[in-house]
């Protein structure tokens, strides 16, 4: 049954359209390019936009990594990876960020800086940052065209008035190449600076909303902020004001997930990026072997 299918599940016309849309997205950084998102054998909202990009862009002999919230082993990542393996014969898979040609991700950008020869595909539930201030898509398009984000800035300002800081934790509105403001998908604020002047091409796919947009390599990506209230990433400070470290590898410059230890009931912090955590741990073990 599998052999009778097209490579990459989608038909050639669909793949060609997604590639053309991706090129347009690269040519107009941050602009949401509409495309005819195909029905996939999984529910919309499960990463079908990212999946369609991956299927259209990956080729035999290339290596893929799929992550969900930094983990290669969560349900969404496992299912997407096995679907791609099943429909793309000759595509290799890895967990190691540095080995991957294409990384499809939900909600995180890997800690390890990406290279020019790598491609990051982000799964997007809601592509338009203006949807919180304007219900009509037609009007939103006009606002994007005129780069009029004043209502979005007012929304951020209201946050500051109410909470004395901007409270958005995920999907932080980010201005690309001095014009379009994008929803960078539900990555934490920690990951937003990684988009700025990224060496790797970043493609964002929203299957349900039928949009593809891009942050091309070496492109400005600036989170919206105010001069007196600059953008800040998560600080991960403990009660004494010290930076928390990962309980597993000891890294104190990664994005941390918070767990509750089932035995002690205490809060434990660990790297969210599983491959990064493994790499730090392996590095330490190697150092211990050499230096005792
Ligand atoms: Zn760690």
C-alpha cells in the first residue's frame, strides 16, 4: 500500500504549490502567503501546516528531526515522524540537532544555533498577530500592508498599565525586516531572539488557517516593545535571585521546564530541549573521564 503512494504523501502538484508559496514567503519576509492547505490523515491543529511543508521540501537522503516542546519523544513528534518515515522512503531521522537537514518543531526552537544549511519548520496554530485586535481578515490585510500595528502596541501598553510588564509568554508579536509583524508560533519569549539574523531559513506553516510565512536567513526579527519597557526573555530566577540550572545536566543558559518531583513534591527544573540536555551531560561525562 505504501509503495503505491506518492513520495511524501502529497501529489506533485500540491508539493509544487507549497514550494512556490514558500519561495514567495521568503521573497516577502513575514508576509502570510495563502495556499490551498491539503487534507491530511490527521486532525487540523495537529501540525498539518508544518507537516505539509516538510513533506514538500524534504528529499531522499536527507535527515529529519521532529520535536514537540523540545522533546523528540512526545506523542505529536513521534506520530509526525513515523508518518514522514512511512511516506518518504530514503529520508533518515535523528534526534541530534546538528545532524538534521530539516527540523520540524512545535513550540520550540532548538538551543543549539542552527546553520545556513539547515531548515527549521515551525507548526503554527494562529498565524495572524492582529487577530486579537481586529476580527475582519480584510481589514487585517490592510493593516499589515500599511504596517499599521498601533492597535497591537496599544494592547501591549494596556498590559504594562495593568501588570507593569508585557505579560505575553508565547506567540510574542515580532516585526520582520522592518515591516510585517508575525505570530512566531507558540514558542516562548526565550526563543524569539533566535529568529533575529538566524543563519537557517525559518518557515512557518498554518494548515488550518492555510498560510505559510517565513523568516529568511540573516533577516531582522524584532519583538514589539517600548523604549522604556524593553523586551525581556524568561529569567528563571530562584527565591535568592540566582539563575536556576537544569537538575539533570546543570546547564544554566537553557530554557527550563518545571516539574514536580513525585517523591519529594519539590519543584524541579530541567532543560526543555532534550537533545541539548543530552549533549551537555555527555560533555560533562567526557570531561570527568579526562580529568577524573
Ligand atoms: Zn539539562
